């Protein structure tokens, strides 16, 4: 299967930005701007914006995602949100294991796996984030790190479930820094992740998997990154908060 047969997916990760009123305003600008997209378009908003976002995007081609969910169905987990709470609201996607969760909130490869399984069981599609730190790249161990993150995230997950999984390669040193991985680095890392998935499952599974690049992707560098044969889309932070930039990225990801 070649790249053109895989789903191209452009997702915005709004991180901790936009109040519900601001989210409504941004979506009012995004929805008409991306209506002709020839790729899957997702906006992952803060929890408190999800309700307004789902409502706004009904009947449009913009899908809504959350930025995390817990691995238990319910219980004494103050401050957490369960996967079935999201599906009941009409949320379709969830980001799991973003490096900011790993860095600041104690997310581990093991909890990424648990959260992913819970999200899939509830019917969500999952964007699993992996990526190395700068020193890990400089020390030549990025494959070990990204390989381990990928393998543990997918532990116990059947091949049939992979259709509901996207992997986002986000080198931590490129996130919010303005320092983008070169197209070659992004392509090489996404290709490596695909080879790990091929070993875990088989070639068919690996060839069908959408793998995104994330980290300072913007309208100026997107075309080159997205031209890489193993880069099937993007997970966008800063540029997803500006409708004209997001539109340009969606156009770059469209086939
Ligand atoms: P930036 O695009 O702001 O670098 O963020 C990338 C990211 O972390 C998306 O999840």
C-alpha cells in the first residue's frame, strides 16, 4: 500500500488555549476555511470547550478531539475525565501521551498504554504521541526511545484496532520552539515508527497506519514535511490557533 492510500490527517492541538467563547469564535473562522479539505481535519480542544466545539462542528467536516482521558471508567480520580464521558458528548478523537503530559504530569509509557486501551474500548480514535528529547537525539538513541514508546503504547492492542489509531511523531525539541525537524529527520523517524509497527504486527498493518509529524509545523515548512513518504499528516500546536495558518496546513495535507 502506498502513501496515497493512507488517510491524511491534520489535527490541531489547542493545548491550554481558548475559553469556550474564544473556541466558538475560532471554530467560526476554521469551519468555512477548511470545508473543502481532502484530508481528515480534527481540532483537539480543552475539555471545557468540547461541548461548544461538538455543537459548532455538527454537520461539518471538522472532527473534535480531547487532549487526554483517564484509563478507568469512573471513580475517585479527582480532576480526571473518563473516555465514555467524551464519547457521550460526541467527541471522536483523543490525544494520548503528549510530551507535555509526559514532562509535566507524570505520564509514562505504561499509562499511555492504559489510557489508549480505555479510549479505544469507549469508541474513541486515539492519536498516540511519541518523540525523543534533544539529548536523546544528540546521543544517538532516538530510535531506542521512540521504539520503546511505540511498543509499550501498543501493548495488548489487536491489529484490527489499529484502524482507530494514529501515531504522532513529535520530537520534544521541536515543540513550540520554532525549531522544526528537517524533512529528512521527520521522514526518517516516521519511517522508523512504521518499521516498529511492522515488526509488532505485519507489513499490512504498518502500511495502513497514519503517522503524523508534529513540532513547529507551519505554512512555510508543511509542504516539505508532508512530502516525505512516511509522513501522513500533522499534529499542530501554535499554528492551529490561527484560522488562516490552519487552513494553509489543511490545504498542504490535502491530496
Ligand atoms: P507546536 O506546533 O506549537 O510546535 O506544537 C506541536 C505540538 O505539540 C502539537 O501537539
